[in-house]
């Protein structure tokens, strides 16, 4: 029955299966970046450096908040993949119900907290006084899109966990094109300023969220329709929470660290803020493929973990490391060579100081993309074999080092803002060292867990 609702990753050539599954995920998230990149490009070109700095700073905040939803969805997806690999359809359906209830509740809570604390948020980001109103204008609108983000990420995570990575890509493609068109209309034609850029993004988010919800209900009604014996059980909520909370914590720590760095960047003034706003979009776009490849690898591993296919997990690890390292090296080379040209996509060539600082950032951080590629694989591996806590530990190493070094180094006059840029690859390296070392010391135990105990042990009580 499992194969009738999804694509089993427990059979067939490992590398081919992994790549065919990963490519739509990569393309999908590249399109999702078009939401923020189109905002940045159009705002930078039509509204100037102040508006760009406001949108860029708000982007870091929005990334942190949506990381809570994304983390819960990713954690849920791991459980879905394991259940699907086991062939436990009842457990899968009850997990879907529990996860939806959890994510919906968290999204409501986030909305309440955000709008109640908006003034404090703007103050905490150390926003320059001349940018406060622009940032408020953008944030009030962009936060209204959280429910669209919830719907898309929940159903995309569900479909991907079953091996269907194509449908989420299609809905993102439609909404990404819509976002770019609406950005041009609202900002360039209707002159609605930063609020117009936010409105374009929110509308597009709801198109993808509602669209993928309708698709899932129509294509796989057996997964979400009411059914006798399928109800909201505390055992399923605990299971989903145990995975989702740690994955959510990992995502939140990751983006909280980035948010802390954003506040430090803001203290260096509008020029550095604008350069960081543009460069961080290029940076995220450059390593997004290896991030998504790590997520695809995690789903592949989780399905095989549930199916107790120890041999395929090991083959998948070797294949994933080779693919990720090769791609990351190629991207690092391209970013280093074309850093200046990439910056001028977002900043007018007359803004020489902004471009120069952005190029410096990209050439420092962009030289070390293989390190972040390896870190994403480690996150995915530990999440898939039931050790999401280890992913949190690695995130703390990576982001904790980054934040501490960023504040310490940038306070030295001879180093300044460059210390913020160098703190990133140092954090990646330390986290990789810890993650690889832990795996090598515990390899047999980590993988043999898939052979000893089914995931569902202890979770079958009728709560």
C-alpha cells in the first residue's frame, strides 16, 4: 500500500535515485529564493540603498521566524519518511494529523507574538533611526504571509517525505513567477514602495500554500480524509514533537545566530547593511543546492532507516559526500571569480563602496562552500537516524562560534567588519569536525539501530 501513495527510495540505484529525487527539491528552493531575490533586486534598483537595507534586515528576521515553521515541517517529514519506509500507513496518517495540529497552533502563536512585539523587534535589531519607518512598513505586511508559509511547507514536506519532490517544485515555479510580476507592478508601476514588495511576496506565498493544499487533497485523499480509527493521539503528538522540536530548535538557533549577526552588521551603518543585504542573498542562493541536497539525502536515509536497509544508507553516504563536495567546489570558484558582477545585479554600479564590501564578503565566505555542504549532510544524516539532537549540537558549534567570533573580531579596530565575514567559515569547519568525529566513533551503533528496533516500538498505544 505504501508505494501507491509515493515513491519508494529503498529500491533501485542509489546515486540515480538520490539525484532524481534531489533535483526537483533543489530547483524548487532556488525558485523560492526568487521571492526574496526579486524583492532585493527590484527594491535596490527602484527604491535605493535605504530601502534595500530595510528589506535586507527584515529578511533576516523573517528567515528566523519561518525557520520555526520549517523546522517543525522538516522534523515531521522525517517521521513521515520513516513510517512510509516501514509501510505503516496508519502511523503515517495519524502522524500527519498530529503534525498539522502542531504546526497550525505554532503559526497562530507566532502571529500573535509578532504583532504584539513589533516595536521591540525593530529596536532589538538595532535599526538606524532613518530606517525605522521603512522597516515597520515592510514587516507589517510580510508577517501576514506566515499562514501561507505554513501551508506550503507542511504539504511540501509531506509530499517529499513520500518521494514526491516534483509537485512542490511546480507550485513554487508558479508562485515565483507571480512574485516577480507583482513586484514589478507594485513597486515600479504603482509606486507602493517597500510595502508593495512585501505584498507581492505575501500574495505569492498564499498562491503556493493554498495550491499545494488543494493538490494534496485531490491527489492523495486517503492520506488526509477522516477515517475510522484515525484520530489525534497523544502518542503521535509526542513522536512528532520529539523530532520536530529538536529540528525546529536547530533551525531557530541557526537563524537566531544569523539575526544576532544582522544586529552587529547594522551597527556598522547603511553601507555595510546594504552590502550584506545583497551579498547574503547571493550567498544563500549559491549554497542552497547543497542545503537541499542534504535534505533530500535525509529523506532518502530516513526511508531506508525505516526499511532497515543499512547497506543503502552507507552507499547513500558515500554518494552524497562525493556529489556535494564536487558541486560546492565548482560554486566556490564561480562566486570568487564573479563576485563583482553578482553584486551589480542588486546594486547600481555607482554604489562602489557597497559593492566593494559585498565582494569582500563573498570572496571570504564563498571560498568555503564545501564546508557548509558537508554540514548540511551531517544535519540530514543525524535527523534521519533518529538523532536530531546531534544536529542541534552541530548548529550550536557552528553558529555559536560565528556569533562569538563576529563580535570579538569586529571589535578590534584593525579587523573591523572583516571579522564578521571570517567568523562564518571558521564556524562551519568546527561543526564539521565535531560531526564527522562523532560519526566515526559511533558509526556501527548509529546505523545498526535501523536493524534492531522498528520506529514504532512503544508508540502503538491507543492514547
